[in-house]
């Protein structure tokens, strides 16, 4: 595959494809990578029975995982390996069995090796379910071989 490293959209798409190939966790949970661009990503899944807790709502850990995956694709969209440095989530409303949840990550700040990303989770009705903030740190390596 030939990638135009001067095209931010193409670089983000190719970086996401490289990450997705090895992302067993997101794939196992039925996540769909709907969109990726420089500093942005949208990931969704449908709440299944195994994801519900004793209140018959989506367990918060699955909401965190959905947001974390969107965050990961957004902060890795520049072909630099980036990892989470700190994350937190605020749960706003419950999600239920069968809900289609969508997490949209947007870059707030990026400089040096650090980035800040906000992720909003909504349900299929557009209702706000959770808000997540992630701080990233770039580490050594790239997702794609860089041109010589």
C-alpha cells in the first residue's frame, strides 16, 4: 500500500488501518471504526447482554473501553505511536441492552509529545451518555514504515 505522507487524511486512514489489524479488543467487542481523520475518530458498538451489569445497564467499563478506543485512533492518527497517559470519564446517562453507542474523539491540544482529546458518547437517539478526556504521550515508533 502506498501512502501519501503529505496528506493528513490519507495518513490518518492508513495509520488506523494498521492499528485496527492488531486491535483484538475492539474487534472482539464488535466495535466499528466509522471515521478517522487527523486528530479525530468515531467508533461505535451495540450493547450486548454480556455488557450489562446488575442494574441492567451497560457496565461503565465497556463505556470506558469504547471511549478509549476512539481516543486511541484519534491520537494515533499522525503515524506516531501514542499511548494513554491519563484518562477519566463522567457517566451522564445509562445505556441499555441493544443501544447503539457512538464515541467521537476530537483533539483539544497537541504539542511536543503530549495530546489532550475529548470523547463524547451518545446513543442512537443522540442522547449524551458519557464524556471522556484522555491525555496521550507519544512513544518511539510508527504504525507505517516512513519513506526514506
